[in-house]
C-alpha cells in the first residue's frame, strides 16, 4: 500500500526496474545505453528469460502504435533488440513448452490503461493471469509481480501486487519502490543486485 515509482516520465521508471538506475534520463526518447541490465545479468547467470511486448509486430524499433518503445527497456541496453524480446502472442506456446525462468510482460498502450479505460486493463489481466497461474513454473515456487510505471499523484504511488503459491492475502505499508521490486526479483533468482537495488529493501514479507 506504500509502493512508489521513482520518477517521471515512463522510460526512466522502466530503466530503474531493469537496471537499478534511471541513467539521468528525464524523457521518453530513445537513448542507447551501455550493454547490461537485467537481461544481460540473466544471460550471464545462464537463466532463460523472455520479454513479451504486446503489439510489437515489426521488432523493437519499427513497430507502431499501440506498441511503445519507451515501455520496452531491454532495447535500450547496448542499442539492440535482444532475441529474447518477442511479441506477446508467442507467450501461450512458450508456456506450453515450458516457461522461461524469468518472464516480463508489457501490455500495449490500451491494455496498460494509458489510452483506454481501466476496464480494458482489468479485462487484459483477467485473460492473462489465469494462464500464468496454471503453469508448473509458477506453481513450483513461482512469483508473479504486477505494477505500474508511474502515477499522476504527487507522491507517485502506484499499486504493486505480488502473488505466490500458498501465500494468503496480506498487505504491507512499508515504503517500497521500483528498486525494491528489482531487488526482490534478483534475490528470488539468486542474482547480485544492480545499481540502487543494492540499497533497497526487498519485499520479502509479502512473498515468504
């Protein structure tokens, strides 16, 4: 109940979530950053991963609306579109074949409720989440995290929902932010923490 984005606008929040830094960026333009981030960290650890982008139909850089490059942080590190970044319509087949160890999902600009009513986002999640929770990957010590990149409120407070098998409803009013989420993911996967995630409090009380 006390989870916050770290800045404005969208892009630097996505970078914070995947590298522990906003890189001093304060806009949604394209910036080629050094190779690295969570994707590279997963590769180095030998952990399978994929990032699924809804409405991405011509790659990271050439896909049109309602896809948004600013919501695809993996394309910024090293200035390339990793092979692990794929259209969301591949998710169902990948889950049937055995889910990657780490899955990232970015809805399009309608289903993330940026350009459409909240009901559109609710319907999107209602169609997506049951399939995720039915996978052996989630049922065997999995973790589902749902959050938003930023808010209109002065304190930049956004929802953060964590779902793990066998954990009944609970809530925390401890202050967390996007660095906390990255720290939680990295601790969960046994990875060293990147950037400011190293100083953040992981959300352990909600997932154990």
